[in-house]
C-alpha cells in the first residue's frame, strides 16, 4: 500500500474525480480541517439535494414494486449489475429531471391512496353507526311538534315491543307514551318514543333509568339516504384508488430509468462527499489517499491522461488500509478471512493456507462425489449464465472449489449420491453388492473404517495446527522476537511432533516409540526451562515452567475437535444411504419407480441442504478456532476505494483503464 | 429375543432424546429469529443458518439409531444376543443424553447469537463460531456411540 497525493487544476476536478470513481483505484482520505493556505468547498447543500433525490427515487421504486411487481426468479439475485458505457451516464443525468418528476408523481399518488384508504375507514365507521337506524324514515334530529315530544335513541339491551312498553310503564306509571322499535338485537334497541310535550321531562327521566341515550351528532337527513350517499362516496373513493393504482402501474415502463437515476444520485452524492474533503486554492486542488502498490502505475497513467496534474507516491504509514491480493485458487477464500477480521500490518495473509484447508475439510465433511459434481455444475453454470458481480462471483467460485474437493473425498469414501449406484445395480440385477465391491478402486468405508478415518482426521488436524504454529513462528522470527519464536512456539511444535511419532510408534514399531518419546521429553524439558522466564526467582521460574505444560490440554482438545471431519462425513453418507433405502421400498413396478424418483430427489435435496450447511459452518470453525487462534491477530482496516456503489449499473471498467 | 428388544429401545432412545434436544434448541432459536425477521426480512439467510445450528444433535441421534438398526438384524442379518442388546442400549445413551443437553444449551447460544447478529450483521460469523463451540460435546458423544455401535456385532457377549 502506498499513500498518494494528486495535485491538479481545479478546472479538471470533475473529469478527474469521475475517472477515479469509475476506476476504483484509490481510497480517498481527508483531514478534519483544511491545511493552512487551502480552503474547503462547502457542498452540503448539493449533497443534501442529491441525497433527497436518491431517497425519492428509492421510495418511488418501492411503491412501484408493490403496486406493479416485476416478475423475478430467485436466481435473478445472482445476476450481476448491468454494464453500461460511461457515456450513458451523461444521458441518465440529462434525463434525471424528468425521472425525478415521475417519481414525485408516483409518491404523490401513493399519498393520495393512503389518504383515500383512511377516508374509507371513516366512511365505514359511519355506515356501521347508522345500521340500527336503517328503517327510520325521519331524520335523526327531528324536532318536537307543537304538542308531541319526539325522543329518538337507543337502549343498551334487546327489547320486544311488549317488553319495552312494560319497562317504560314500570319506570313511570302515569306517563302517556307511544313508541316504535326500528331495530333490536341482543344488546341494542333503537326506538322513537313519543309523549305529550308537557310530560317530556318526566319521559326523559323515565327513559334515562332504562339507559336510554340519544345519538351524538344526529344527521338532518333520513338515515337511509345518508347511508346511500356514504356508499356512493365509498365507491367513488374505490374507483379513485383503482385509477391511482393504474396510473402508478402505468409508470412501470420507467422502472429501469428510475433505477439508473437512483444510482446516478447515489454516485453524485458520493462524489460530492469527496469534493467536500478536498483541500483547494483558487486554481489547484489536492487529493490525498491510499493506493495498492500494484496499481500505482495505472493510477499515474490515468491521472496524467485525463488532467494536468502531479502524482506523488510515498510509503504508507501504520494506519494504511489493507487490500488482500491472491491468485485464483485462494482469492475466493478472502471473504472467509475478512469475515473473521482483516489482517493487520503484523500479520501474514493467511488466505492461501486457509483456502487449501477450507476446500479440503469441506470436501471431507460433505464427501459425496454426486453432490460435489452438482455443486461444481451449478456454480459453473451460474457464473456462465448470470455473469455475477465480484462478491457473488467469488462466493460461487468458493463453492465450486469446495465441490471439487467434495468429489475427491466422495470417490475416496466410495459415496456417489450415497450408495445409489450399488442400490440401483442391486435393484436391476437382484444382486447384493456394496459400493466397495462395485467401485474399481479401494475405498475407505466411513462406517466400517470409522476408526481409521478418525485417526486420519486427527492427523490432518495436527498438520493444520502445526502449520498455524509455523506461521506464528515465522511472524515472531520476522519481528526478531526470537525467544518467543523458539521457546513459546517452536518447543510446542516439537513436543506435538514427538507425541505424534510416539503414537505412530505404538502402532508401527518399537524404534519410533523411543524416538518420539525422546523428542517429546526433550521438548517438555525445554518448556519447563523456558516458560517461566518472565517470572522472578528460581522457584517462580520453575513453577511457571511446569505450569505451562498444562497447556497440553488445550492442544489435545483442539486435536479432538478434528474428529468432526469423520462425524460430518459419516452423517452425509448415512443420510444419503437412508434415503436410497427408503426410495426402493415399493419395488420396481410403475408406482414404485415414481415413488423412488420422488424420494430420491427430495431426500438428496434435504441431505445436500443440511450437510452443506454443516460442512460450511464446521470447516469455518476449524479455521477460526483451531488454526487462527494459533497465530492470527487481525484488526486491520480494509481498503475501501472511491468507487461507484451502484446497485443496478456498473461502468465498463476496462474501458477506463485502457 | 431380548437382544432385539433392547436394541430397538436403544435406537428409539438415541433418536428421541437427541431429537428432543434439537427440537428445543431449534424451536427457541426459530422463535427469536422470527422476531428479528418481522423487523427485517432480508436477514432470512443468516437467521436460517443460526437457527439450524442446534439441529445437528437430532441428526446424530438418528444416525446412531440407523446404525443400530442395521447392525441388529431388523433390516436383515443376525439377531443380537441379550448382551449385545444391552451394549447397544449403553452406546445409545451417549448420544441420547449428550444430544439432549447440548441441543438445549446450543439453542440458548443460538438465541443470543441471533440477537447479536440482529444488532449488527458484521457479528454474524462470530456468533456462528461461538455457537459451534457447544457442538463439540454432541460430536464427542456421537463418536463414542458410533465407535461402540459399529463394533458390537463382533463382540461375543
């Protein structure tokens, strides 16, 4: 990583920045305040404008997607961004005013629809409130006549005609009254009560004891008419809503243009963010940043091509960001490393080692040639057909490589869709053959040779851990921390190797036992002598040294952890075998064959889903917990270039770099 | 006679006990994950991974049960002796109880992991690795059951 300073004329600012953005070569850095003699341009107004527009287009797109959804398959998410010519951005910019107008219209229509929906809720409530009065043929606020009081209202329980007249008479025996019931349900009765005007007070008092209430906000219209009017209004609103929806759907043809415009605004706002951090004078501006060492020449050529400028490179300091660079084999695993942490300046890039073991262990756990073949085919096809963007492309390549390892281990374990070839062979010929007999090469049977595979797994774990410790040794040595390299790491490595030789000797021969024990005891003695070196006093040093041997437990548990290679490998094989067995249950008649195909497809899909997930998670854990813990620090800052963070289009980078 | 009966109990114990552990673990994790998804449905993939992690115990139990059934003659072959049946039963208890308790414990870790990833998606891989720390105990139990079960038919007991 180099730090770079570009000094250029202000008139070239726009052109230069646009090219830098398209090429994504440089990470722009900026101090809090301008250096002396320079000023900053305040772009916050423009920035806000662009951000507001970006938000508007985003909102419009969301409305459009809701009201007029686009047909999309799940696989479309693999598809890369549309590639466009840099000149097309000019067209998008020219169109942006028109598109913003359309977006505003869409958002406004959406607001109308929302208001509309709220209004309809209000209307419905009103209609519901008028329900008990539907049969009433006078307005609810009908006044008293010259001699008769008219009381319109409801009782909070159900009354029949007889019950009500009894109830009112009981409440006020000498009241003269007449009534009509218009509606009665179990908990509501609406009625009109007439009584002589001079008895109105008495009548009201009597009715109050029965819980009689008069409607709030009575209308001056006959209820039935009112309901009819409300229904009509509701229908109008409904139509308006449909119209608004149709109008929004009519804008669907602009979807592509709206997307491009959204990206355009995001792009512009990013550029203005950079501009606001540039130190400028009247005629000149200065851009500082970081650039990967390999890209220095490219950057210089680009800048000198598009502007009159001076480009200076310097060695970057400790705070420089980190960009990983690996060959095609290891590159896909970079995401696994950065998911843990970006390497710091002191670390070595663990990606190549991690990549190898990631593929290798994944393959051993997924371990089925058929599944591996499917993975390779599916990933390769997706890469060829959809031309995905970089991150997705790397993920697909990661799984393609894992697939290759899976095929390898599948063949070694004699598993091709479980024992499908043997099952089918037996079904056709009526024989009773196993995969071991069917395949021409010797296989390791995960069930019968479980112990062998477990020993293999732990041996591979030992290699994995030793490589991790070797990295630690190398890092310490490089930093001239020789004591740490030799005593803290080296002696443990020799101790582990000694124990491994000892274990091999137990199985193979007496000589190895002596050699192994010799190495192990010598290393252990070395550890006792050196591990207490930071302690004070003879006994402090001795106790520190002896206590350090206790760390052996953590190495043992790390090694045992690799037995998951066997466990998950076996799980895949057995699950596949179970489904193969189930699929042949109904024999070879027509129904049996159909049943077989269905169970075979569904069963293996389930097996792939569960075990691919398990293998992915566990291989990752073996890298992170067992290996990275031996040497990897992380905590570096990732390199974030100034680029177009667009969602829908990307400019043709090759075009810019030529 | 008794041998087969004991072997079938063994197969049932391995599946059921480990299955309960996984069911509790995945169930709790799924409840939390749905809470997160109701806020942000784009996290579905990550939530699915974290939810499924406590699901392996049930699988291990099932595989041990399957191996017991293969080795005990239910699916063809010699029937086990009473001694072998007892041995199957003993072997099944390792993954049965190992799976039961580690499944529940891993489910709790999953719930916390889901909450952590929901706050910041960058925590996802850390959550995932922390949750798999629990799994080693189910794996050890599984390997003990496995190594015993595949060797029982050769035992003269």
